[in-house]
C-alpha cells in the first residue's frame, strides 16, 4: 500500500487541522496515512492515520498550512526544509507548505503588514482563471528553484511547480471547502466576521485539481 506523509502543521486545530487534513487525504484513496507534526506535541486525535515522530518511508508528501511563519523561522523548520531538499517522491505544499518549499529551495518569504483572507482570482500562465480561498500573511517574493505558474492580484507568486522534480505548491487553501469553513465556525476556529470574509466559500479547484496534477504531468 502506498504511504502518504502529511506534514501536519495545523495538528492542534479542530477544523483547518483535523477536517482540513481529512479533506486532503480523501484525494489519496488507498494510501496509508502518516501524520507528522514537528512543531507541537499537542495534537488532536484525528481518529485516522498514524502519528509519527519523524518521517518514515513514504511515497508522496503534502505539507499543510500553519499558524507559524516561514518569515519567523523556528528550529523545527530545519527538519522540514531538509525533507524538502532530499525527498525524491511527489511533494505538494499548501499555504505555509508553498512558502517553506520555495524558501528551502532558494527563495525568499516576507511578512506583509496585513493578513489576506478572502476568495480571489488566480490567473495561470496558460490563461486559465480560477477562484480560490486565501488566508495568509507571509508572501513568497522569490520562488527560488520553483517556477511560477499562477498569480493573484494581491500575491504574485501563488502557484509554483519545479522544472525537474515532482513538486507543486499553492498559496491558497484548496482543502478549505465549504463544509470545512462551516465546521470552523461551528467549532470556534473562526468567528462570524472571519467566516463572512469567504462569502459562499465555493472554490473552482479542489485538492485533486490544484495539487495532484503534478509537475510530472505538466
């Protein structure tokens, strides 16, 4: 059975952590799920997957979003960066994952004065335009080895792929589907004002269409 390693950097959150990862792994049917949260020992019991203390054998990796900031580097991030530089399997990054992959591969990340939390258009290099959910304050300003293939009005480097390795990243949150947003409100991860910023919560691309069309296939 193939193994999916989720670098689970919201493991302490009920909605964007547990429910968000549940949405991610739904797009990897038939995979054994490994959950690695190097930033905390305070992990919610997801009631699925296997919690691990360090990366084990894996066939694909997804790095999630995080409340932490690449622009404010912490020691545990060194281990994630080493994983990024040395892995030979398909690797996908969402939000923080997008940022730390670009940073680990020679790029630069800065912190904006204000948080971006809304649904916005993403324009791809082939002319396609999609509507996606953003919530972040760090921004990639230099993608390093990664090639930029999608931009948003507020965020020039919104989607990247590696020219020779099976790596793809998105600044937006394709896993934040409407049901995850509604659960975020229900469980207290977001308040009414925060939820209202995302309007109907409907995105054009989900996890499969935004991430699993990998660098290999393009």
